[in-house]
């Protein structure tokens, strides 16, 4: 039980990081298009 909840947390954590990296990448791309 504890193990699966830890895996779930790790999955959510990775998903959050990927999402933030994606957002950051989108912002950089938008900045590059402006300049």
C-alpha cells in the first residue's frame, strides 16, 4: 500500500515537472518569435 502511494506521488511529481518544462519551453518559443 505504502509503495503504491509512493509511486503515485512520484508519477504526479514527474508529471508536474514535465508540465512546467513544457510551459517554460512555450514561453521561450514565444519570446524567440517576438524578437
